[in-house]
C-alpha cells in the first residue's frame, strides 16, 4: 500500500502572520521524501488588541459583537491572509488566491449580517463565519504557497469536502461511513499530487452546510482523514509541534524533564483530558471506536528525529519511567448527586450531547443513599448547564473553584505506595488535598485541590520532583499486590 502521512500544523506551527511557514515548507519536503502527505492546517495566529490570538478566537469575538448589535471592524478577518499572500506568493498565484479570498469574505459578511439580524451568533452562521475566516481559507492559501515553493500540491475545495458530520453545528460529530463515500475527490488529489492541503476543524453536513468541531478540532480532522484513508493507504498521523512529549509542561517544570518516547492511546487520551496539550482526546477516541491502530507521532518540527510514538499498545520498555506524565488542570468543578440520577445524566451527556470532559470519582453514602461525584474539567460548561443538571436531580450540589493534578501511566501499578508518596509531597507544599482517586484500571491518579493562586503549578512541581525517585525505587523492586494504586 502507498504510504501517506496526515500532518497536522496548528496555529503555533504557522506563527503570527504565518512567519514560520518556511519551516513548514522544509518539513513538508522532508515528509514527501518518504510518503504522500495530507497537510491539515489550523487558522493562523494574529496580533489583535495587543495580544497574540488565534484567528478563530478573533472571529468569534467579531461574531458575538455583531450579535450584540455592536458591529466592529471586520477587515481583520481577511488582512492576515493578504499579508501572508504578499509575502510568499508570486503575482499570478496571489491574484488567484485573492479572487478566492474575495468570495470567502463575502460569505463572512453575509453570515455576520445574519448574526446581527437574528441577534445570535450560533449554528451554521457561526460555523460559516469561522470556516471562511479561518481554516478553509488558510488551507487554500497554503495550497498556493506550497506550489510557489516547488511542491506538487493542491487544496481540497470546499465543494468536495470529505469530512461529513451530523448537524450539531457547533460541536459536530464525525460520520465515518458518509465521509468515506465523499472522499473520492480527496483520493484523486492524493494520487495526482505529493501534498494535499486541508483545513482542520471544519465539517459539512450531508446537505452541504458548514459545521465545526469543538476547539482542538484540527486534531480530530487529522484523525478522521486517517480513518477515511486507512483502507486505501498505509496511513500514519504526524502532529507537528515545537516539541515532542515531555513528562510535564515546561512552562511549569523547569528542571528534570524527561522526553517520553512512547505513549498508549489510553495514556495520550488521559493526558489530553487533564491539561497536557498533546492532542484532542476525542481524536484518539474516534480512531479507537473505528477499530484502528493508526500510528500517531508527535514530532518536534525543528528536530524531526525527536518523536513520541502513540499506539494502541506501544512497545514495552521495562526501563522507562512508569509515571509517564504529571499534569494539572485548573477551572474544574465537582458535581454531586444521587447515583441513579447521575447515571441518567452521564448517559445524556455522552449520547445526546457527545460531551466527555468529566470523570466519575469514587462514590459515597449520604443518609443511606449512594451518591456520585463527577469531576468536570471545564467549570464554565457546568455554569452554562446548571439547569440541565438540576433537571436530573433538583438537589444537585455543585462546587466550583476546584483543580486537579494527574499522574498518568498504564504501568503505575508497578510503583509501590505511589499514591501515598504523591499526596504526601503535595501536602508538604501546604496544599489542601480535597479528593484522591487512585484506581489500577484507570492508569491515572487524580489529586483534587483548591484552584487558587499557584496551587496547581506547585503541586505539579512537587510530584514531578519525586517522580525520578519513585522510579528508581520501583525499578529495583518486584511487583507488589499491596500497591496503594489498587486500593
């Protein structure tokens, strides 16, 4: 089978106003020496109101302003593309792209007028605005830029978009069978070119209406393209970043960081849920749900030999640290309700709303009634949907101001007293532990703390500092059934 790499380049890989595009061109030429490429691009980064922001965030702010009858200047939604085109395209290609940009910009104007008239920036109006001021436009532009750099390349036209979703416009769900049936034009482009440019985050309904995934959706696009192509090509995914995976966030932990060479799907999914920006956990879930074992590599763009390989079951290495990653997540909430009501709420969130950003903690008994605790990893989501929770259990107890520090590793059960050691080191920093959840089967240990000041950063540093010591101790010991990670 022909080898194909689905290479995803996020906004940070593009740089502000596309300043890092030459590095992307060099990287694409390296990849094409080994395989064909589908390059998935996020929206670019720009400077807006004195801050570096994603074009998607800027477009959302503009759209909300129009919906609030407070229209703002919208030239910002096209100017970045004009600057990039002027920098990297010859006159002929620049004219061709700017003609296309005019068409997309008209779509944006029409959508924003709709937001102003309806006083709501939602559904297809929102999706269309984001598509034509963000990822779709960027993918067309990158197609021209690659051609200008001597790469045999093409972009996927929006009329032949292969990512088909349901009509949940702002949090769309991928439809694998329908997408495979819509992939014939993509396959033609792959056969005719070395690189095919594709916009991330964006889908289309069966009826041809634009949709968006939730934030982080370009990772999902890369995964979904791999799913679509897996029966025709020898497919892998490369997430192009400024670093491979490290044992903690380098913005928090400055010393003693380890490079993580291997992760399982499970470990990468948990890390993504709990604050480590490796890839969108739903991207892994979609690959897993489709019964595939597509290799994912997190690649350091400047040192492409430095990669973290993610597989369903990665190569075993008894010498590696069983505590792969220590990460923290702020802005969480705890929801407490009667167990039966909680089970119905969970089913609704997962099946009806396709929402998975929560975990079920250990239960407790109150007044002879079993109660369930749910840790939500986005407190803002809970605030927006309090009525929904109360509909399932009117006496629901919601606690905000929570954060969670997480130890991740499928083999952590090999480390004796790991949960006790981790919690002890957090307590020594005068951080109050509100909940400890450690179960062998989950490959994670959760330590819930108050979300205040630097509590999360301090807890991450405390645990990571002792990570090597725990590894040294465990590597010289036999497996203990008395490890407290199983209690």
